[in-house]
C-alpha cells in the first residue's frame, strides 16, 4: 500500500498528545476496504505527522463532472455513481457498527482508487485536529451537508451521517454542488431510478427517526444496484462482502490527472442509537 504524509499543527488544541495518540490507535484499527486507512502517526513538538493510505485517483467532488468520450458523466448514477454510493454506505455501516461517527460525509471526503473503488476519508480525530479539510473550508463548506440537529446544536446520533449521505446521493445523481434550500428534485428515471430519489428523501428527512440506518442503506442499495452481499447485510468480520468483478485497467480516466492531496482524518467518536426503519415518506427538503 502506498502512502502519503501530512503535517498537522497541534498548537492550541485542547486534547493532549496522549489523547491524540489514543485516538490515532483507535483509527488505525478501523480496517475496511472502503475506508481510507491511517497507517501511522508521529508527534514532534507541537506537530503531528499523519501517514495515510495513498489514493491513486482523486476526490469524488473533483471527479463528479468528468465526461467520457460520449460526453456522459463518468460518475452519474447509471455509470459509476451507483457503485460509489454503495461503497460509501458500506463504509458508514462499518464505522457505525464500531460506534464511530463521521460528521463530514460529502463528495470532497470520498477518495477514489484507480479501479474506481470509493473510500471514505477524513475519519476521526476531530477533537485533536484543527487544520483539517473541514476546518479549512469553515462552516460554509459543510453547511449544505449538515443534518438540522447538528446545525441547531442538538444531541445527535448516527442518523446525522445519514442526512449527509442523502446530500452525497444528490451530488452523485445530479453532479451539482448542493445549496441548502435550493435543491431541485432529481429527474427520474433520467438521472436515477425513482427508488433512489425516494431513498434520498428518506435520508434527508428533518425527523432523524425517519432516516434509514447505514445497514439499511447497504441492503437497499445492493438491491438497487444488483450487488450480492455476504452474511445478510454483508458486514462480516469488518468486510462488506460485495461481490464485484472489475475488468481491464481503469487508469485511463486518471491519466494526466494529478491526484488530489489527501485530507487528514476528521470526525469524532460518538455513541448513539441507530434510527429505526422509516415509517412514512417525509416531506421533501428540496425547493
């Protein structure tokens, strides 16, 4: 596994070096093929050196509007987007099963490999890090993806990640930058099946209890995409169990395209309760 390093200033953070290393050890144990791996961390004075798994592709946000020779979006739902959606859902199910919340699910934090596998990056260490991808963007950068309860400062559970995932689905399906309160309902079936639109709306419900769990996302998306899961929800021994066959080498999309710098991990652990299954279709959060 190739890797890259990033220096993170620790001056001014509340967490001690010991706490930082404790969190780093926890993150090092989060091994899943759809999660960007933390290979190691070292402290030197007021700085930390993070060694992250290197992703040969780029972040999904910068790739959303890549076009193939026919002029169609490479990561539209009907092409590679549906696989990305399932990869990220699998990563969330893995993290939530280990009582880890992400808090910043969006296309900019989804990294792509040369074979187009999507990996969720920016996982963990928010208490000990101040110059992460999210903090550099500030509140504006994550506003459109935040669950209402997060913006209101209310207690939240894993369902906050599910709301953000719904906005990520919007990014994949439309290729557009989400603007809160100005989202147009995706066109079905032109942009995606109606079932995907319905799933998106459930994820973005104002009522957190109406949102699906990450495990439910995996199961529904596997059905929608025709993927096979192992062991019920496919999350056996930390693996998502997806049965995929990749033919040929996928490097042509990335040839001549420099990889985006890897963002350091950013989130926190938060024990919570998975939301129950949705009972009714929530009101649309779209304009």
